[in-house]
C-alpha cells in the first residue's frame, strides 16, 4: 500500500510539473516582452488556433483566468492599471451553448484597458464550451485573446452600456 501511495504521489507531481496556475503569474514573467501581442504570442494564450485556446473548465484550477492574469501582469509591469471596460456578451459562442458556468469567467472576459504610458486594449472572449454530459457542468472553455484598438473598446463599451440601460 505504501508503494501505491508513493507511485500515485509521484505521478501527480509529475503531471503538475510545468503546470501554470494564475497564482504563480507575476509581472516579472512578462516585463521583458514588447507589448500585449507579444504576451499573447509568447505565452501561447491562443495556442495554435486562430479561434482561441481551450482552457479547463475546472473553476478550482482557474485555468480560464490565465489570459487575463498574464495581460494584467504585463500592464502592471508597465506601471499601468488593468481595467475592465465591458463584460463579454458571449456573442462568439453559439446559441446552442447553454451558457452554464459562465458566471465564473465574467470578471476575466470581455474588454480590458491598460492605462500605462503607452495605453493598449485587449478583448478576451469565449468562443466555445464543452460540457459534461451527465451533470451539464462546464469541462472546457475556449477563449480568444486579441489586441483591439482603444476606439473599438470604447465603442463596444458604449454599446453595451446603452443595451444595459434599455433593459432597466
């Protein structure tokens, strides 16, 4: 039994080697990168897919926060403040997706602005999801991260604020 515990512990340890968690991402990790596009490319925030990278839907691991956390760290490394301009409206996700579990990504998806000496804007948008067929819990979410012009960020933010006022 002792050997089985050692084996299981070793396998778990090896499987987590190189595993990135949001708690370990720091401004020093990205301070030498040249801009937000460099962060997206260098840290493989979209993987090799032009439609985004799939992240585990396990909200305990918080993998879906990786793009937000790297970009926030980069902004901080530029002595800036990373602010959310708007929350995602899930427009890139198909209407067939049940949108269950999205409350966990609300604060880390949408449009963001870095108010550093050289300001920049990014969008982090969900493009698809996968669910457990038994309990309908989200198992994975694909996020597309891209730099957008500040004017586009402002336009989307204004449009979303207008829609929110219409609902009230």
